[in-house]
C-alpha cells in the first residue's frame, strides 16, 4: 500500500460523503485471509503509537498511590488513589462508567493486585486492563509525562477472533496528510505482525462514521 492510493481513496471518500450535523470519525478497516485464529501465534495483539493524535486525544485514568498522585493529577484526565478503590468495589456501576468514558488505564505496579481485584471484572472483558504491552504499568517513581503523551496517540491492534481489524485514525476535519500518515503507520505495523505479512491482507478500506467504505486495496 502506498501513499498515492491512500490519498486517492480519501479524495473519493470526501467527495461522496454526505454532510452530517456532527464531526464524523475516519475509520480504517482491513480484512484478512489465510489465518487460523485458533492458534495463538497467528493472533495479533499489540499497541501502536500513531504519528498524530487521532482526532481527540485518548482519555486516560491513573490508578496510583501517593507516590504518583501529584504527577497524575497534572497529566491524566482522571485519577483514582488507592484509598478510593473501595468505593469502586462497592459500586461496580462507577467502574463501568469509567470503562465507557475513558480509553486507557495506567496503574502503579505496586497496586496491580488491588487493581485486578477491584477493576478486573469490568476492565478485563473490555480490553482495558492496564497492560505491560502498552507500557501502562509503571513503577512508583515513574515519569508519567512520556507515558501519557504516548498513550494519547496510541491505538490497540487486535485480531483474535475475526479476520478483521478496524480502527479510528482521525476525524473528517483533521489535516488530510495526518490522516494518510496515521493510516499508513498502523497498516505497516499490523502487516509486520501477520504470519505472511501482506499476503494475509485481503482488502483495506477507509470510511467515515456514517459513510460507505471506499476500497484502497
């Protein structure tokens, strides 16, 4: 896949798209073939930092103790200290609301046992538990700024049950070249994790929230 074909697909997409009364997301879809997803070594599961923020920055919750409290309050979108955990254990609806409203959860490593006990049932099935793969589990003396700035631009890349990957790469009002660069970046990252790389790609498309998909390859 090259940048010229991606630009042509975007040209077609934006020419054909109907105006909506809200700003639509730009979504990238890849269908795959010749994968046996029952085999763990053919599944894909990692996090990828895009070159540009995909529309709105990802929203982040910090689950920390006093060691990281001051940093977290300055940098994260929401902070839950260890002594506040019981409130969420007693009222799972609060944890569910967090899972709906926020994209990523970072946790102080020394609290992971408590995080799993209090939030695991809610965050785990939604794929939002703090993950070492995404650098979301941090030591008590960590510098949170680079962690959070990276996560603002990070997307999950998972192909585990269906031969399909779909991800938001930006918004329709975003600079066109930023959209092209985000799309190519995540596509290339996905391909390198496939057993046969591009031979496993059946087709790729770009679409808006409420538009038909435009085929790129």
